[in-house]
C-alpha cells in the first residue's frame, strides 16, 4: 500500500514550483508565452515547462493556454516551493 504525504496548505507568500509536461517539442521561444516558466525537454523530447506559480488561478490560466493551443497535456506536478 502506498501512503501519500498529508496535505499541507501552501504558504500564500511563496509560489509553488510546477512542472507541466506536454507531449510535443516546443521551441524555447515559447517561454515568453508561458511567462516565467523554463522550457526544457525530457528523454522522449517532450516539453517540460517548469517554474513558479503563485496561486491556483495562475495555474488554471497556464492550463487554459495549453488547451487553447491544442497542446497535448501529459501531466501537471507540483515539485516544490520557493521564497518570493
């Protein structure tokens, strides 16, 4: 049985670092379109958008951009937090 860590409410003064995985290769020029997210690639040449997201509405805004561009979304994962 896999035990999940207990939910911890995010600190509203610190953004959460997210990694959004897309099933397509986007050029690095797309980083401006996706605000402060860094564009990198995994071993399958899928695009990884990684960076700070300040709140849930900002995350939803990013996901709407992915949807509006018809990009194949593979995953959305919080990978940590950082100070502002």
